[in-house]
């Protein structure tokens, strides 16, 4: 695969991994809520917020790279 195709492909996979991590982190937060650990659940949601905040920028950047 040429380098100009490799970078967007890798970033696309990175984005997919980020989405999977966000889903897993959300499941951990829900588990914390269900098992009486609201402090842990809130801390986990703080990490999830970071993933969510970065997702839009990463997705936009990947789309721009793939369009070039």
C-alpha cells in the first residue's frame, strides 16, 4: 500500500479503536452505577468525555486526509 494511502487507512483504524474504547468505557461507567460506585462511574465518565471531545476533530481530520 502506498504511503499516501497507508496514513489515512491507519488513522481510520485508530478512529474505530477510539469508538470501541468509548463504548467499553461507557459500559464500565454503567457497571459502576449499577454496583453502587458513583464516584468511580463519574471518574470513568470524565475519561469518556475526553474521548468524545477528541472524536470530532479526529474524524474530521481523517475525512480530510481521505479526500486528498
